[in-house]
């Protein structure tokens, strides 16, 4: 995948291999094990999404700053504002993505033209 750090791509490939192997071992009829596998898959998916947050934030900031469509630029900027400040400007309930976005903005991180 273009723009995805190699370490994240490696984790995705490992993730897919693990679940293919697990599915083969467990067989099709063991619902108890399927439930455990589903929980593990959800947890690993969550970890992967958290690891991908910097790429996602950089992409969204790039769209807001350099998007071709004025509509997309406005929507991306509004999304970032809403995530940082909330729709009513309340910053008391920040999630991890919002905290990351604020740290990136405060660090003065630069976004290359085109969101790369």
C-alpha cells in the first residue's frame, strides 16, 4: 500500500496470516473458539488502527490543506475542527485521535504538498 509505513504493512500481513492459520486449525463448527478468535481479531484490529492514526491524521490534514476540491478541503477542515473541539467547542472529552492531532499541530509537523 502506498503511503503506509513498512512496519504497519508488515503487521497487516502478519495479522492476515495468523487469522488464516487460526481458521484452518479451528475448523468451521467450533462456535466457542470462533467467539474467542473474534475477540482477538477485534483487539488486533484496534491495535492496528491506533498504529495507523498518524498516517490517517496526516492524510486528513493534507486533504484540508492541499485538496483539489474546495468542498473536500472544507469538509476535511471541519472534521478536524469537530474532532479537536467538538461540535459545540467542548474539548473536555478528547479521544486518543484528538490528542494525537493536537500534539502533531503543536509540534509544528509539516505536511508535504499533496498529503504525502
